[in-house]
C-alpha cells in the first residue's frame, strides 16, 4: 500500500514539474481566488454581525436589561434597584428608563416612534448616545420640555427612510408629541445618528417629562433598567450574579433582543452559501478541465504505465493527488493573503459601510471548513476524468483510439 502511494505521488509530482507551467500557475491562481472568495464572504458576514451586535449593545440595550415581572407594567422602586445592581463589581453603570410609543407631528407630517424617558446622567454610563449627537446637544437633568430625535425620526442627516420621517426637523424646532391622548410641545435640543436603524428610529426626553405625560410623577417607576458591564464580562455571568442578589424581575441579555439581527444574519448566511456553492462549482469545473486535458495529452503514457504493470488505481490516485496539490497551493496562498494581508489591512483601515467602520474577521475554523470543501471539490473533479480514461483498453490508450 505504501509503495503504491509512493508511485502515485511520484507520477503526480512528475506530471506537475514536467507539465505546462502556464497551466499550472493559472490553475493555482484561480483556486487561490476561489478560496479567497469562499473565506472573504464569511469574514464579511462575521464583521457585519459583530458590528450589528456592537451597535445594539452600545446604543440601545447595554449588556443586560432588567424588565418588570410577568403581568406587571412597571418596576417599582427603580432607584433602590439600581443601587443594588451597581454594587456588583462588573457593573459600569445602569440607566432606568420609561418606554412607550407616541405620535410626532411637525407641520403637516405625522409619524409614530418609540419614546424613552431617561436620566441623561445615568444614560451616559450605559450607552454612547451623547457621542452620537450630530446636531445640537444631548439632554441634561434640568431640561424641561426638550427632546432629542434619532435621524430616522427627524429626517435628513442620511436617514434611510426619509419618507417615513418628519422630513426636515432641525435643532430649535418645536414638535408635538402625543402619548395616550396627552399632547405636549417639545423643543428639539439635539439630533443623533448611531447608524443603527432601530436606535435611530427613537426619541429621548427626560424621565420627569415622560412621567408627567404618563401620569406617574414622583413614583420612582421604570419599565426597564439597562446595565453596562466591564468589557469581556459574559452576559450570562452577570445575569447569574443579579439573580444571586435576589432580584425577582425579568433579567434578559442583549442576545434576547437581537431577533431581527439574527434574521438579517440568516439572510446573509443564505447568500453566503449560494456564493460558496458557485465558487465550488467553478473549482470543480476548472480541475475537471485541467485534469481531463492533461489525461488526453498523456493517453499513450498512461497506456505504457499500464503495460509495465502500474495498476489502474495507482494511476487514478496520481491524478487525484495532482488536483489536491493544486488545491493545497491555492489554499495556502489564499489563507496567507487573507491572514497577513487583507484582514490586517481592514483592521488598520476599516471599511466605511452604512453601519459605520467595519473590519473583516477571519475565523480559522471557518477557513478550515472552506479548505476541506475546496479539496473535496477538487478530488471529485479529478476522479471522474481519471477513472473514465483509466478504464480504457490498453491498446486504445497506446494507439490513441
């Protein structure tokens, strides 16, 4: 068995070294591009997913969210609960929020949006909203009758759904806000853009203003408490620590709010799989053609090999090894380019996309998976022509019939 393997490897290496160098270089080059394409889309998907998750945590949910108990509308004694949560060493800050829906009216335009009532000082420890202000200023605790709008509410500033916005509200303008039949006018103090549609389709006012509109002034209620933890802290560890404090409210990690992100990720994953299938089909065709042409040009040589006693299986394996050597070279060059070229470049020079600055993320396990698929495609593409020709009669091979 070992001797047969040695003969197969010898025949494969001789075929490559003595074959057409241009075809060899072209084949390896194409397989390198195919491997890069297989890995690149996965790296892009990983980068986009990471960016989505980062935006959700940094601008909407924090790492963990505490919500009211089942069948209860509010968390009572929110301030005391915040202090208890902040006693944990891994907690950076908390923000007690009221959350509802309301209708905005500006001139002749009317739209609905999610409204948050916050303590601005607390919010800065949990989310990056203050840094996301692109016009005007962030809220402060003493503010009364002032509001900040996401760009999807105000319109302008590159809003993705301009026609569904107020179409042109600017800082200093006055908008009408109606919540549960209560209408008040608010002066726009700031407009923010996080580049995350779900966060940008909201508006924020002070918790005192929203308490007044909801008729719960001074009752220390909250509908959610967003929690920011130290970087690298597993969310489920934080959840366990909160439960150990005796907190009976619902405790959810940010992962549980990412349903729409999982849907987007699933859609992109389907596109990735289609692109991978096309790439593997191209690899199969390239290897099939190269091996087939190689075999046709060496029919007489194959006949002589069979005549001197080299078994048919050894000849077939030699062509399979030849295809695997092509694929191996393509994988090595492609991985080297991605790992030490393209990925480091995007880290130092992030790509600007609608979500913000994004870098590629190369997963070694994913790259190994793609390499295996490329090898399998190459093996199948080489076995078919090699097997069909090796089965031909000895005289047919030698005399070229």
